[in-house]
C-alpha cells in the first residue's frame, strides 16, 4: 500500500451496512475475513493477511458478489504494494475496478483509483500517470459529493503538482484540503497535510511557517510511527533548510531521512515478506506443478526405455572425439598459441591506445579545471582587495586579513592539486619572497580557528626569538605545508591542543635553518599505518567515521618539503597524539632581503591617464578589473566580446587592450589576429585563467604583447601596462 493512501479499512467500514439481507451470514463472514486481513496488513503480518485475503476471495467468488470480490482484490493488492510488488499490486487493483464496474459502485472506485495513482506517483515515479488516476478519482468523488474522498485526492494531487513545479495549482488543491480536513482528520492525513503545508510556505518564502509545519509533520510522524511520512518530512525540511542557508540542520535532517528511508525500504521485514509472497505464489501454482510432475514421470519411463541406446551413442561419440583429438592435437595446440599471441597483441594495442587517450583527456581536464577554478578566484581576490581599499577601517581586521590569506592559500592549493604531476617531475620552482615566520604562522592559526573551536581545541604557538625577523623563501608553500599539518591535527583531536614549535636549528653562512614541529594530543596513528600516510589518496582507517578528505594533504606536504630540499619525519602512538618534524633553510642575508623588498615596491601613482579597453565576458571579472583601473585613474571601456572590441577600436583610440581568451562568438587569439590585420599596433595584454605555459606560444604568435594569469597582483598589471605603453611610445 502506498504511503499516501487512505486505509482500506475506512471504506470497508463505510460499506458494511450496504450488504443485502440475503445470505447475510455468509457475506458477514467474508467481510470479517477482509477486515482481519487489512488489520494484519497494517500490523505488517503480510503472510496471514494474504492468506485471509485469498480465502475471502474464494468465498466472494462462490457468492458471485462483485462488491466483495472487488474488496478482496483490493486487500490483496494493498498487501503486495506494501512488500514492494508494484506490478502485481497494479494487476489486482485493476481487477478490483473491473468488479466494481460490474457492481455499479462508484464509491469504491474512488479509493481504487487513488491507490493506483499512488503506485504510479510514489513507486514508479510516473507523475503524469498518477495525476491521470487522481483526476478520475476526483471526478467520481465530486459526482457523489464525498468531501472526505475529495480532501484526500486533492492532497495527493497537490503533492504530484509540487513535484512537477506547478506550485500555483498545487496550492489551490491544498487550500481546499486544509479547509475541509475535518472530514478526513486521521493521524496519517493530518501528518500528510502538515508536510504539504510546509512545502507550500517554502514556495511562498514564508520560512517561519514552513519550518513550523515541517516540524509538525515530523512530530506527528514520530508519534504515530508513520515512517513513510516521516522520511518525506525530513527530506523536504532538509531541502528547505538548504534553500535558506541553514546547512548544519539541513544535513542533520537529511541523515534522519536516510535512516528512516533505510528502515522503511531495506528492513528484514520487507525482505522476509517478499519471501512469503513468493511462497504464496508457489502455492497458487501447485496444481500446475503436479500436472507437470505427472508428465515428467511419463517422460522418465520413456527415457528408461532408450537409456541403453543413448549410452551406446555417447560411447561412440566419445571414441570419435578421442580419435579426432589425437589426430588434430598438434594443429589445435599451434592454433591456440597463435590465437593467444594475436589476442595479447590486440589487447596491448588497445591498452596503448587507451593509455594515450587517458593521457590526452587528463591534459584536457587539467587545462579546463584550471581555467574554471581560476576564473571565480579572480573575482574573490579582486573583491577582497576592493573591500580593503574601499573600507580603510578594515585594514587591520583579522577577518579580512584571514580572508586574503585564505584566498591566496586556496589559489596556491588549486594550482598544486591541478599540477601535482608537475610537482612529481620537479617542474615547480619555489619563489623567493620576504616573510616573517611569526606572521605566517599567526595567519595559519587565525585561518584554522574555526576548526579548532569546533573540536574544542587550542592552537599553541612557540617561536624561537633567535630567528631573524625577515627571511627569504617561498612563504606560500610554507603556509600550505603548515596549513595541511595543523588542520590534520585539529581534525583528529578532541578537547586537546595542537602545538606549532619553531626553533632556530643552525646557521650556515647566510642560510638560516629553521626546525618546525607540529604535534597534537589526538587519537594518533597505528604503527602499521605510519609507512603509508604520505601516499596519494590514502586515508587511514579510524574508529570514528566522520573524517573526510581526498587523502592528498600529507602527500602534498611531503612533496613540497622535498622541493625545499628537506625531509619530514613522523612519530605517533595510538591514543597519545602525532608529531611531525621537518627543517627548512631560508636565506637571511639582509642585503638580499632589502633588495627583494625594494623590487616589489611598485609606484602605482602616475600623472599619465591611460585609456584602457577591457574585453571580458564575465560580469564579476568586469567589475573587478574596472575597479583596478579606476583606482589608478585610468579611463576604462568594457566590451563583452571580440567583435565589440574591434568595433570600439575603429571608433576610438586606446592606450592598451586587456584581452580575455575564453569568450563567446570569437576567442581572444582570433580577435587579436583581426586587430593586427587592421594595422593596429596598440599593446594587447592577455588576462586569462589558463596556465601561462599552455597559451604563451599561441598568444605571442597571435600578436599579443604579454600574458597575465588570473588572479594576479594589481601591481603586476599596472607595471605591465606602464611598461608596454612607454615602450610603444
């Protein structure tokens, strides 16, 4: 029986008084059997329910009472529906309708059409087919003015229409059901109504009412053990919470939905009842089996008579096969060897082609993902800088600084994850930037404060005062290493602490060797697993099951530390925590530090007002680039595609063009070629999310002057513009 159906007992009791006085005792006996069958079905005793239904059917057939026959078929169908035998249930419901037509009883037909509609909607997910049967039921309900039947049918229609996104029609049906619910107020229909009202107010964006009715449906479902409604209520409430941004409670309700759903559809009870149904079907075909057994006995007698002949034929065939085997043994063997070698050659060729195709697809995937991730990151970094520039009062905000750091770290992480093959081939070159160890570690700590507070942990920092204030090295890679190690410690520690200990190990000329220790008081790692924690995509088995990740963090850490020319060691005991140790050498030459600081100081102010044409189809990126230009007092014209850029260049003069590569209609390379064909020598700078080494050759050959990869430092863009414009002048 479908989860949204009116109980069969309802209309059984409705029609008890309609039986004629003729054969009254026998009909009451049949009716009693059906009532008991339905009661057993609701108590999940499907075996007894089916047995009584079949018994009642036989009595009804003997009485030739179509009303009783239809009710018996309905009971059988309801039980099959409960044990997920939808096709059998449909067959019996249609038999019930057939005998209802013969009895001329439209009232019973109302419920049977509802039952069929429920199977198509909930079991087979054929919404239009379900609506077709609901409309048939509604027509008969309105014809005999059965308000209770109309209420239930309109609720079913409302659910179906919500599924089809026809929300206005769904609400019209639901409003009627809500108004006349007193005609059909039962625990299941009341739960069902609250669930639908929650969906209604979710659509109307009335979050308070939506939450109230979803919770009412959940409360009633729990109270009355209505698991099917409870499962739907949890699912719909989770969807509502996702829509309003309450992700924590959304996931909790989604977990509850899966738990109840598993209880409803995967329980041992359902499996056992399917076995019961199979046994009953076997009983129904018992006579046919007996008939077949008799025929089999006759065939056995015939087989006995021909047994000797068959044995002689088999012996002859075996001897013949043996002779053939001896004669052709060598030829067969050679053929098998040749076939085997040919098959292996074909397999090797196919494997080679697949490997080449996989390598090609991998390259295309990395290029595409790189572009798709860097494009929104350009917006994040740009808007973060805009906030910093436009709101000077936030200059010292730890939250904004953490956001900047996180965006910078995310960009570095994206690049490393997408180019991990380049790390393995040592194609990644470390940058030399000035940094303050204490500032970098503090930034890591601030960025991970949320994870720490979630598990009630503390981050303890100990930094040796002997370490010079400024060092030269790749601070982004160092932050990425620490970020992975500290976040790993926080995830596997509860009510404890993660310590970051930094000491000056030694000095060799201008190289300052700094020792880093990241240790936690968490659950630790088993000794047997220590040797594989740095492998890619490896996640160690834990007692808890709520730790997630791709298994790349420690692998990237090890590879980055190797790039620094160092090694990482790990010590751990289960239940006592884990300790990671590594040493990196940084240049502490004050002359080199000052040189780098002076080189990154770019004077962004200029008396020259440049006119810039920006060719970019992404609206957010347009806004970010415009803000950068306006900040430097540049006049900016923005167009959405290459053809518009050519038209703008024909009408006006510009000092420089900032050209996106991936655009609709015509890409940046072809646009640049068309511009150069017109004899326009204006500097063109490619602003792209593609990796620079992938497009540099084509960019230069198309006529572009330089390439900057999004997201980029504002200073680099301004410096590039001024350099190219002055060079052209």
